[in-house]
C-alpha cells in the first residue's frame, strides 16, 4: 500500500519571484533549466559540481586542485585531499554589528548577540581552552541546553582544530558517560540547570557525578543559567563561565586551517540497541553540505532569520548553527515548545520576523490536534519556509501547515540523519510541494530506492540507498581502527552502496515518501508494511494522541510470522472501548489494506521516545518479547517502557 500520489501540488513557486532564489541563480550559473538535469549532473560529475558549490556559496579556504580520489570506493573515497580550511572561520566570517543570534529560554530569558560580540566571546573561550591545554585533535564536550554559550564553546573548539561533541542536559549520568566516556574529552562545558515548561531543573549534582567518573577531564566550565553565581564547589576542577578572563574589545579568534577530512564533530547514534556509536564528521564535508542545503535547498540568504526547534543532543542543532556561514541570524530556543501557552514558538516567529521555521513532524501533529491557527493569530509575513523532520510528515500535516500556518510557504519535509549530519532528501524553492512527499533528492546525493535484490525501483517501496560517495560521509567511527563497525553499519546489505535503513518510495514527481525505519518495518504474512502508514491513519482520530505499532511473533515461541499490535495513547477522557477499537480498525482498513489492520489494539499511558523525539518501536518489541532493552539511558522517558510489560491482552 502506497500513499495516493496527488497530481495537483499544494504549493508552487511564484513565477515572478522564483528567479530570486539562490537555487535558481545556481541553475543559471551552471546552465541547467530543470532541476532533474541539474541533479543528474551533480551526481554524474561530482568533480565539477562540488567545486561549483564551494565557489557559489563562498566557502573560505584553500581548495587545492584535486577534488576526488578513489571516487569508486564506498567507503574509501577522499574529497579535496589538498584543501585547507576551518569550519568555524566560515561561520565567523563577519565582524560587524549585525545580529548573530537571538535567544529565548522559554519566557524566562531573552538575549541578543552581534556578530562582533560573538567573535569576541569565541576569542575569550578559546583563550581558556588554550590555557587548559586543548589543541588540535583534542575533544571538548558540551553537556548543555541550546544556549549562546554552547555556540561560543563549539566555535572556539573547532577554530583550534579540536573536536566538539554535545549532549542535552536532560540526559542522565549513565547516558552521558556512555557517550563522552568513549571519546575522553579534556574539557567539559555544562550548565547549572535549565528551564522546562516553566520549572527550573537543577543539574549541579548530576554534573558532579559525571565529572567524578570521567578521568580524562582537566577542566569543567559551568555556565550560569538559573543563577548568576551557582555553587560549583562540588564539581572537581570547575570554573564559572562568568569568571573566565576578559579579552580586549578587539580580540579575534585564531583559526587553524586543517585538512578537509580533519575531524570536526563527534555525533552519537541513538543508542537504543546498545552503547551509542561515535560518528566522526569532518570540517570540509559538514561545511560544504550545510552550505549547499542552506543556500540552495533552503534559500537562506544574508540577513534571513533561521530557527530550528532542537536540543544539543540532536544533529539539527549542528545543522542550524551552520546557518551563520550563509549569513543568517540564528534564532535559538531552549525549553518546552508549549511553555507559557501553546503558541510560544509562533510568538517567537512573529516577534523576531522569522524567515525559516524548523520543527518536527510530531510538533506539527500536536499543534494541529491542539487546534492552533497561527496564520490567523500571528503575523507571519516574513516566513518563507517551514522545515519538518524527525519522523515522516503525514499528508494531513501538510494540509494543516498550508491551511493554518501560511498558504504561500515552502514546506520542506526533510530526511537524513545523524549518520550524515544532513539530508539525503529535502526541500527545493524552485519545485512544487506535493501532499505527503519530500520534494527531491539532494544535489550531489546519488539516492535511489532498491528492491530486495538490489535493483533500482520507482513507485515501489524499498530501501533508501546512496550509490556514490558524497563529501559528508563520516570519516569513520571513533575507536574503530579497522573500520569494521563503520562498514557493518551501512555497507553490508549492498556492496559498495550506502544503505541508510529507511523504507521508502521514489515517486513519479522525483520526490520521496518515507514509510519508517526498515528495521521497524512490519512483515505480517511476508508483506512489508511501513509503520508510518498506520500512524498516519490512527492519529487522524481525535481520541488518539500518539501511537506505536510492532510486529509480535505469533504464535508465541515462533519467529516465522508476526501479527500487528497497535498501542495507543489517548486524549484525556477518551476510553478504549469496543466502539473505538472498531473505529480504529475501520480507519486503517478503509485507507490501507486488510494486512495493515492490527490484530490487537492496546491502550498505554505513554509512548517511549529518544531524546530527539523519535518513537522506539524496537525497544517496545523487545519488552513485549521479554528481551532486554539495551541502553535505556538513550530514552527521554524510559519509564514508559513499563507500560508494555506483561500485558495480558497480548497473550491470546
């Protein structure tokens, strides 16, 4: 069962203004009149395409003559082997009074920082790092909210050629140790606490526990957020951010230009199937890919105001902050997206003339269920684009955005992941938006959909793959000297092909539909079903707030077939009676196939999810089958797993 492919777009670019987009200008500069032709050239001739991106987007650095070595190897290709550049230098290219960032900490804290002030703060923290003994290749870790200081610390670190890694402060002690303990940072930057839904959350005791169990640390810096002078005496070798030495007004950061593939960030997999993988990304790959995605695919221009609702434990934070290289002002937010009333993010959009609004599909669904109508209640005249990721955006989510947010808007559903710290498929300001579809494959990304035999298919479901190398492929995994873990993660399914693990369909419009993770795909009677197909139907019912579906081995004790089991979290006051179960099943049957209809519908109090908001079907499946769940520290609400244990409804 596939989504019905609409022939009429929900939105089309305005012919009078589409030529002003940076994508249209890039197409003109390269001589291509159709995006499909531009994309084909970009994947067929990468030695021509990527230098053109470097030039057009104004990347700072020495490019060298050679673009690609061993271009037929995945992994093993090497990009721009003679290049020297620095990611932070590109983000801090402007030294003026223009706004670098605006910060809202719920409704409690509001701050602004100019580009000149940002550079000065980076220079100040960089001086501290150098004095602490941090140099090229060393690791600095941030256990932080989405604060201005987080951005400062990252830029100071990467400007030195050191490596930055971060996690949000809602991680527990073991979750932090599972991540940072593997990479042995010299410096930890943490926070005294944070605000969530109007309530202060103290972090000092947790910080002390982490530091005590991380022997690699030389210094810990505590950022004051809840209090001006937090009590940090219980944290070994700790200093207050506010007490760091002040630099001269004209102080400037030092930028160490490094090789294109020099490590920049260490990102972490979700860790729900074991200790998180440490994914290493490089200066040149991240910079070029993010410039391409911001400037061309998102039409971010100098002076735009870019927002993404994210924590520092999600790759969308790294994606967001790269917007500085495109000349954007960053709109940072930390806390609950529904703090101080359900409209706080749209309040922010109006107050700060937001041009690009990034969020998750779950937020859009929640806003729709809450009956929000921001297009009527807020002035969103400046808003040109809205991004959605984290899980597939349902067709009904597309409808709500165009009906209740803004009719003339680029709605860019995007999909990629921590593995590539960017997107395989995403938006495009020169193409129409079709209901339920991601607009296009990214430039330079040779994305296809393979069937079970590894053959490219269109209009059929299969595995999302990338058949040629791209610059933002990970350098590798930390502590994986022979590359075996890296190869096992992406290249075992199809030889010399990146297999991403998304169950997908390439449409007639050259767009993409994501049906969910391949490892969570249901397989009743040998027929593969994407979980998103069921979520889309169930969550249209007003009684259902959220849902999660698994395949339960059936009959028990065998693993040659499964039955579909649907768990639902209901709205307050709703009851899962016989009538509601019948309506749920009828909704699914009428809009999909009989095989999609669950054998069991079970009510639960909560749905477990990762820190970045993704539901965890595999963890629930393990609980239902009485198997251990590895690394529950990766979950935002691990207690929710108890809702699925020993359910009598699943015994018959």
